[in-house]
């Protein structure tokens, strides 16, 4: 065996923990942003659109009359 092949370099351990924390923090922040944006565009935006569509065509007087005629409102006289 020659001197070159027998020598194994020492691992660099100084600051390894801090470097891994920085890397894990960057990955966590990226995944947080991605999941937040996915939640917004896949859940919140369609829900807001459904509410807007519901109230755009709603006739509150017609709903009131329907509930009054069904007897659901105790404080309203027929």
C-alpha cells in the first residue's frame, strides 16, 4: 500500500450542526410557503367564489317569505 491510498482524510465536523440546521430551515420555509399558497388557491379562493356566486343571485325577500309561510319564524305573524 502506498502512502497516498492508505491515508483517509478527516471529516469536516466543525459547524456541521449549524449548516444542517440552516439547510433544514430553508427547506421548511420553502415547504411552508408552497403549502400556504396551495391552501389559498385550492381551498380559500374557491370558497370565496362560491359565497360570491351564492349571494349574487339571492333574493332575501323571497327566502323570508318562504320561511314565514313554512312557519319557521316565531316572531312573525301570518
